[in-house]
C-alpha cells in the first residue's frame, strides 16, 4: 500500500523536480494542445451562445474545412486563393445552415436544434466522403508556408525541442481566439449576440435580426473550424478521425462554461496541460493511454462539484 501511494503521489513530483527539461517539454506540448482545444471550444461556445444548443457538427466542420483546403491545393489552386475559397465555402455553409436548418426551427425546443446538428454532422460526413474520399490526406505545409523545422534549447543540462509548426499553431490559435473574443465582447454584433442568447423573442422585438446573427455566428464558427483543421491537420494528417479529436472540446466546455469565451481559453489550457502531465508522469502506472480519457475524468469531477464550470452562470430554478 505504501509503495502504491509513493508511486502515485510522490514519485511523479520527484521526477518533475529531477528533470526540469522534461517538465518544460511536457508543459510546452500541453500549451500547444490547450490553445488548439480552446480554439475548437470557441466554435462550440459561439453556436451555443446564439442558439442555446451544443453543435454536434462542429467536429466535422473542422474536417470539412481542412479537406476542402487540401482538395483545392491538390487541384493546383494557389494556397492563398485556396484559403480564400475555403472561407467562401464556410460562408456558403453558414448561409445554408441558417436558411435550411435553423430558420424553420426558430423558437423550437433546444433538443430539436441539437438533433438537427446531429443530422448536419452525418450529412457533412457523407458529403465529405463523396467528394474527398475516406482516406487520410496530408496537409501541404510547404504550399501554405508553414514552418517544418525545430529549435533546440539547452535547459539545465537537458534538451527541450520546440517544433516551429507548434509555435505557428499556438500563435494562430491565440490570435484568432483573442480577436474573436474582442469582436464578440466589444462590438455591436457581440451585444446583439448576447441579446439573442438571452431571449430570441425579446431580441426580435427590439429589431435584432435573428437570421443575420445566426449567419454571422455560424460563419465565425466555420472560420474557427477551418483554422483548427489546418493546424491539427498539419501536426498529424487530415482525416475524419479529427472530428473525434474535436469532441475534446466537450470537457473544455464543462470546465470553462458553455457560454464563456474566457472559459473556453482557460478550460482549453487546463485540459491541455492536464492530459500531457497525466500521460507522461502517471500514464506508466496504468499502462499508458491516459491522455485519451483523462480530460473526461476531469470533466466528471467538475460536473460533481461545479456543473456550471469556472466561468459559467449558475442556474437557479425557482419552484
């Protein structure tokens, strides 16, 4: 029993202190993953704030945007033009979703909107497989101008390796998250979004166009999905398995709160740091692969003690 307690509670911290270079490497990997998780979660937050529903299709939107970019570049379209065309594709998708899916369901129960996003998810999966095929694709990093080298740093006699692609991914994610946070918190459209989130009917009564807000929000979520797909695809490959990675945003949202943009940022970083540290220092005790389920375990703890998340609003029902 004493040996188990030592392995679980003492030995990992001893390792952290004895090998600070490895700790810094793990923290860096966690930071990169956390910023990308925050970027994914931001797409979910925008949709939830506007419609009050968890957008189950956000994950496949990440894949669809990345596949569109890879497909256009494979056809010989220049990278810059391909990105612009992908933005247009996401705008067309946002308009189609608003007109064909959301507009007929105004003022319906949230579960109906949620089921609509599940249907949209499977439709986009089928469309993606039909157009692009089901095999994994390689993100053309050279055509996109993404760096592929690395920097090596000597830290207290150890080596910390920083991939330049990870730096670019973290920079893009931080810039996009900060830009969207400022846009939706400080602009007129952001105030209209909050009004729509509070009450659809009240927002309509003061002249706010619900259809326009939904188009803007879905377009923003599409841009977030495209950027996420490019960065995740460049770090691994572009396949439909990325939609499963995108569901890591669910524990991020549980930690940060479903309606909070700062919560998406903080929750993403907590999950990113937590899963990497848990995998490296506690993973060997349970045979590895702790990274795949640790975020959901952490989210379960939050659901038990703070179900609204760190930045979510506590809901009080009067009976």
